[in-house]
C-alpha cells in the first residue's frame, strides 16, 4: 500500500491541488474537481469541506492526507473513466504546496532525525 501524501489543509493548498489535477486532466470540470477533492479528504460534499476549511484555514494548522484511490473512485463516479489512481498518487506527490508543513529549519531537523546513522558512528 502506498503512503498517502499529506499537506496543510488550507485554501491555498486545496487550490494548488485542484489546479494540478485540472492541468493533468483538463476535461475535468471545476465543480467535479471540487467534489472529488472533498471526497479524497473524507468529506461527503464540497460544501462540508468548505465549512471545515473556513474554520481551520486561519485558526489552526491541520494536516490532511489525500486518498488518491477515493479521488479516482469519485472521478469515475462523475463520469471520468480515464483517471488512474497511480497517476493521481504521483501527481499529488509532485505538487509544491504554497503553505508548507515545516519551515526550512524544521524541515532540516526532521531530515536529520530520519537519516540513518553511519555504520561506524559511535
């Protein structure tokens, strides 16, 4: 099973994801992209996603995962039969989100913590 890409749940990041999705699949309508993205975050409708997004966008830093399989399923339900879950997964991993999870110092600290120790280190 592939790990789900995660990002800060903000309006700017959702817009970046939607833009990337519609660039990759230009025939997907705007409202269909909205509904499919909401489904990929676990919401039943785009309206319910917007309600939460408006609450957390300014008040908190909520991290969400993108369920690329659910995104593909919802797009197929909406009539887009040429979508691929694997292609969506790689698309989401490539996006440079405007609101990053960590600043540069935090990113370096996490990378150093996850880096394995050398075999000859004390």
